[in-house]
């Protein structure tokens, strides 16, 4: 057997990603995301999974099959062999959610050392969202644009006033670390964000999800569809199939699904009642039960209907 241990290894390059290195993708009104650097590719994932193999000994379709197996069975370590570094400009309220993903290396723009970025996220009259009635941390629908215009006008007035106060403090010699204290959460910040592929995919699975806040969802969509898809196309395909566009059923849900599939309507309803899913209000309608609603939505995606609906 030929010993390849002392062969010179060629650096990994992904031509489609190289073409967009440093290119900013606009997000929201004044935000952006761009790739600064990266390490690894789809081949790095399969190489890590196989530990050692000679260059060219595996075909693309075999690499694809292995990556799909790894994704399907949640073998995550090989995906950690790839890393990518982004430069971001993002509103501070959105960044607060972003930074909760603690599996990355971060260096944020400091308003202690530098002047705050003179840009704030603005909201168009038809973009003001209503609070969701079923999800305490989500939104649902939009207000009328005529009322939205009033809020947009107020927003602009508040942002301008806040910036003027900040600038006046700076001109008076107030320390930057204190002058910034009343800046709005709509103020943009910038950061370098380096993360491995496994944790990036986890970030995207949460932030591309329809219930994620719209603003961070827009960043996640750009990162996923415009960048990661170019960087690791085989991994992205598997991620779309087994994570983004898949459904997970709990033990309880599978027991119901079996009854529904066998047209055992009465038993399915009785089982759901045993889960306390079908408690009713005085007017006869069901009380809010998020687990039941999520199951009903899953059934809808596969063209099925819960027997109690």
C-alpha cells in the first residue's frame, strides 16, 4: 500500500466562494454580510469522516452519499472541520439575538474606542408587524400602512434626536463609553464572526425558521442561500433535505399519526384527549395548546388533517 503521509497537501479552494470573497450582500436598509475568509469544503467533511484516504480515491456521488449519511444520522464532528469568517453590519436589537449563539468567535465594533456607526434601521409604513396572539415572542400580520406612516415618522424623529444628542455629547468631550448610553437598539453595529460549519448550520436551522424574527431571518437567508450553498453545495443539499425541509415527530405524535393513517378516528381523538390537547372553552372551541397546533401544522404539510378539526 502506497504511503501518502508525507505528500504535500494542496490548499483547499472553492472557486464559487472565492468569487464572492469580500463582496457585501445587502441586508435590510443599511446592513450587510460578507465572507472574509474560509477553511475547508465538502471534501474536508468527507476526509474527516474517513480519516485517511488517498486523493481521488472516492467519487463525487460517494462523497455526496457520505455527507447525506452524516447529516441524516447527526454525526456532526466532520462538519466542524470547516470554518468561515464573516464581516457583518447588523442592528443592535438583531445582534442581541445573534450573539446568543455562543459557539462562534466574535470581535465586535467598539463604541468605547470609536464613534458609533451613523446608521439606524428604519421601518417602512407597511412593515410594522402586529404581536402574535399564539406566540408571545413572535409577530403576525401587519398594521394598516396609514397608521404605519405615523409610526415611521415618529421613528425617524426619535432616531434623529437621539443621534443629535449623542453628537452633542461627543463634541462636548464626553467619554465615548458614556456618550453612547442612550443610543437606540436600531443603531447598526459591526462584527467579525467566525464559526465552524456544524454550528453555522445550527444557527441557520433556528434563524431561517419561519417563526424567527424577520430581521435576523433575512440575514440567515442570505448567509445560507448566497454563501453556504456556494461554499459546501453537497452539505447544503443534505441540510435542506434533512433539516430545513424535514419534519420531526415526537413519540406522542407518531402514536397519533399511526391511528390517523389507519383511519382509527375515535381512538385518535381519545388519545389526543389523553394528552390534554383537546380541552375546550365555555364556548366549545379548543383551548390554546401549542403542541397540538404544531402537530396540526405538520399534518397540513403532508396533506393530512387531524380528526378533531
